[in-house]
């Protein structure tokens, strides 16, 4: 009888691991990976001060405990919670925070699930909890969050996925939300939704919605812990799934422009195989002007849907090189994000995977294909003992080159106490972009806040204090989140762009923004929803290094409108209305401390 062993490319595989690979793993573990898992670490003499993140969760007034099943994680859903979002729900210019809560089986069955929590940003480094006041009162075993202005009234709305459906909250513009799920047609009924993302796939001016669904789970007949070969990890009993459980088909909802959505999954050809969907991100990967969508699947091929002019989608993950590992194996994909890490004008892709595998860094070849350059980039090997979830491209030091942050944590607490080379709680990984196609992992040199071992899941990014440095929010199973303020000294200048669509969707999602400062040209695409179960601040942030101004900013809107903006000073936020150019400016709250690395009023409803 075959024994079940862990595959290096997906959660489970049958057969024995080659001795050569086992030996290689042991040597790598002893020589390289052991030190990086620890929460300690010293800085080598002579190393210049680098990134510094400070845990300000408590002083900021964030008091939240993420409940997700019991401590032993007996069932698959016990390990998967933890969405987080930054969104400016009251349009005061300060990103607010939403933390999505899970539940336990007993609480779910007794209608006593803990609440998600919503925090208003006070603009002074602190937050006030306003969940009940804002009307975000749904309780259940919930997972992820997407944020976007689906009705174009100028106020961001909220979509929350749960084990048995979803909730759509309409922002009423007075500090409160209304549950409009029943009449919206986007409730994802009876399905276990995970990540969700808004985008205007047909460019009609209204945001549509992609919802990744995971497992078709019967909560009254759950598979027994450790009961079959598919419920073991390296010979020890663990929770069952996803292998052996039926998948749940993703959903694509078209916005009808009247506050309702139509399920167009079938005619658009979305996810006919009902794969185990976890991470979702929209981006125009081939620069043809139409948003495409990538889905990270667990233990199955990941999917890349090419947008055929808003009329249909063609799944091209395999020929594009982003479906499988480099040697053709399925991976356990979790979190995803697009970002142009080499500043060539084409969006690249990062995906996190299970431990004993490597995370993917897909370079866009500009011909409709990608190449996984994680190995030569210094990004892949170090990730092997880590189980990645949230992932974001972000320029933490404002040098004009996108860095990468990964939130990690295993799904099986049973791994502790065994010499598997992995731990349940794990530290985050921070990759600094060296501007030559390579990265250096600096997590142990980025301040005490990134060193602790956590069981992390959701990851969102925003400059919550508007000081010009991007901050981080991470959720952690059976614990509180961490709000990490970026206090690094080695920061460059910056400029931030907030979009107000008129012909295009109000958020400007899908707009291509190019910024030229000195010798550096950067491009980005407006979006909010990516990572794992999470949404980040939709304002586009560009580090400028030593450049004191942006000579040119070009915005190509989904409608085809192009706004050209010249000679904008650094260290400010500009608000750009489609077709009208800059309509407001806002200076940063404090001047950044720089070593010049690298280079160089509330909007009315539409």
C-alpha cells in the first residue's frame, strides 16, 4: 500500500520522496533555512539601517481576536480565515480598517458567532471601533473582503465572503452601511467564498465582481480528522481536504448598473472544473486595455483568464506559464498580487504556496507568457519552509522599485513537535528589490515587529497615517492582528494618486498610471483587491527616490480618456478626476527622512 507523503508542489501526493531530494532538503534546511524560521537574528556589522516596522496595534486602539475553529484545527475551514481591508468609507482622506471574523462550529450552530470589527481612522494615529454604528452587523463564519464603489455614488461599498454565502453592504454616505445582499443577486448562496475582487471587465462604467469559491462543504457531515490517507501530513493525522472533497465553482457577477448583479459564470466560461479557489487578482497582463483575472487554486492548476474584449474569457494559464510549477506539478496556491517589479511597463505576478514548495515570482515576458524567475531572483528558495498566504507588492522605502511582503503560517498545528523542518507559527518575509531583477530578504532586519512567529493569513497595505510611507496590516489565527507602522529612515520622496472616474467606474479600477521622475519610469494599475482575502488602499503610491518632483504623470482610463499631468511636486497626494486633471492636492503629514535611495477635500458623489 502506498504511503502518503507531502509533495513539494501541492499539498499531498502519493509515493515515496526520492532519497536525493530528501538529502538535499536536509542539507538546505540545516545550512540555510534553520536561521530564517527563528524569531531572533542579528544584523551584521556595517549593515546600513534598513526598513523598520513598529507594531502600533495596541496604541492605535485596535482590539480584535480572530476566531477560526478550535485550536487543534480539526476541520479544513478552521485554518483558512482572516480577511482584512483598508478603505476610506467616509471620504475623509484617512484609510479605515475592517477585520473579518470567523467562528466555531458550536457558535455557528448557535447563532453566536463573534463579530467582525470596523475601525474609523481618527487621523491622529488612532482608530475608533464603529462596527455597530456603521451597521456592519452580520455574524457568521466569514472569510474575506472586497471593497469598491459598485454603484458609482462616490462611497466605497463592502463585500464579505463567508462559509455559506456572502454579504454585500452598500455605503449610504452618512457613515452607515445597509445590507443589500438579498436584492443584489450577488449573494453567492450556499457557497464557501474566499477571496473576491471588483473590476469593470466590460468597461461599461460599473464594477463587476469575481468571487473565488473553495470547497463544497456539508457542515453537518464533515470528514473526520485523520480518517483517511488524504487526512494525513507526513504520516500524522490532520484535517481533511481539500483533496478528496468536492470543489465549488467560482462566480463572476456582472453589474447591471441598477444596484443588481447577474451571475454570468456559465456564459463567460469561468471555472468549469470547480477548482479550489483561494486568491484572486485582476490586472491587464497583456496591456490590451481589458482587465484579465488570475486565480490561485489550492492543490490544482491556477487559472489565468484572458479578457476577450468584455464579451468572454479564455483560460490561458497553462500556455502563459502560470498554471503549474516549473516542472509541471500542481501547487497549493494561496495569495496573489500583480506588480511591475522591474519597471518595464508590464505587470508581473507573485503567488504564495504551501511549505516544502517555493513561492512563484512570474516575470511578464511581454508576449502573453510569464517565466518563473523566483530562483535567480533570490525569492524562491528561502520560502521553502514557509507556508505563504497574504502577498503584496509595495515600495516600502520609496526608492521607486516594488518590494514584496509575504504573510506566513502553517495550516496544521500538529507539525510542531515533529522534525519536519516546518513550524506552525512562522515569521513574515520581506523582500527588498535590488533593482537588478533580484531581491534580498530582510525580515529579520526590519525591526522587532516582523520577527515574531505568527499564524498569519490576510495582508493589506496602506499609508494609514498619510506620512508618505506604506504601512501593513496582517491578521493572525486565534490571535489579534498586527498594524505595522513604517518608520524606516532610508526613505525617498513619493507621490500618491487618487482617481475619480466619470465615464469610467468611480474608483478608476483598471486605469493605467505612469509616473516619470528623473531617470525612472513606473507603471501601475488601479485596483484594491488582491493578496489573500484582503483589500488594500486603492490610492496608487509611487516612490520617487531622490527626485523632488514627478515630471510627468499619464493616466489612461478604462474609457479611453487620457489625462496628462506635468511637473507635480513630490511628497503629496493628488486627486485626479477623469478628463479634468488634478482637482485637489494634499501634502504629506510629515516630511520623510531620506537618504535618497535609488534615483531619484472630500470628493462629491459622481
